[in-house]
C-alpha cells in the first residue's frame, strides 16, 4: 500500500460548536499528515457543485443550505490507505450507526449535521482536492 491523499471538510456545525481542534487532533492521532488546510465559506453554487452527485436526493436542498450556513475547514490529508482510513475514523454517515470512538459518534447531531466530510474513493478524492486546492498549495 502506498501513501495516498484524501480530502476532508470540518462542516459548519462542528466549526460553529468549537469542535474543529478536537476533530483535527483525532485525525492526526490516526496518523494523517495535514498537507493543506484553509477556512472558507461555501456559496450556494459551490456547495451545490460539490454535492452534485446527490442532486436528485430528497435531502439535497437541505444539505446545500446546511453546508453554506457558516464557515468550514477544508483539508488535504495524506496517509497510507488514506481514503478508507479516514472513512473509518469518521464513522457512519448516520451517527446513530457510527462506531464508538469515531468522530461522528462523538460530535455529530444527526444524519445531516454530521460534522465531517471525507472522500469516498481515490478518484473522488482527486476531484474534491482539485475543487479546493491547487497542487502547488499541497505541501
Ligand atoms: P458521507 O458524507 O458519509 O459520504 P453521503 O451519502 O455521501 O454520506 O451524503 C453526503 C452528506 O449528505 C452526508 O454526510 C450528510 O450530511 C447528508 N446526508 C446523507 N444522507 C442524508 C439523509 O438521509 N438525510 C439528510 N442528510 C443526508
Ligand atoms: Mg459521500
């Protein structure tokens, strides 16, 4: 297994609740190297584009509204098996189903307001990283 990159967002709920530091600590404890990090706030157009794959889902409008409600922290992460590894640290989409010790178990309110995003495949990670970072920004 070689070193891989993945993309993550600390979502508006967690940033507003002051949980970003603890979430970053959990990510770093899991062996990830932060190679890019920035605070930003998504426009409706950006959030809609980022989640375009979910356009036909009933929760799409609510998701776009949630993701634009306040600042987020976008991150580029590097580790062996980073994509799968981050999904494990995050826990299940619905915190009710998330394993003990995962970020979503600890901080997420519900299936929508679930505090963190992580890419679901290496191909998606490449697209999502390019959405927020130029290659020159990743150190
Ligand atoms: P993931 O973030 O675990 O990869 P996805 O299925 O890709 O989950 O969904 C993207 C995001 O959309 C979720 O993280 C969550 O914020 C929101 N979401 C997913 N399913 C639902 C739902 O059934 N109701 C409300 N929001 C949802
Ligand atoms: Mg997903």
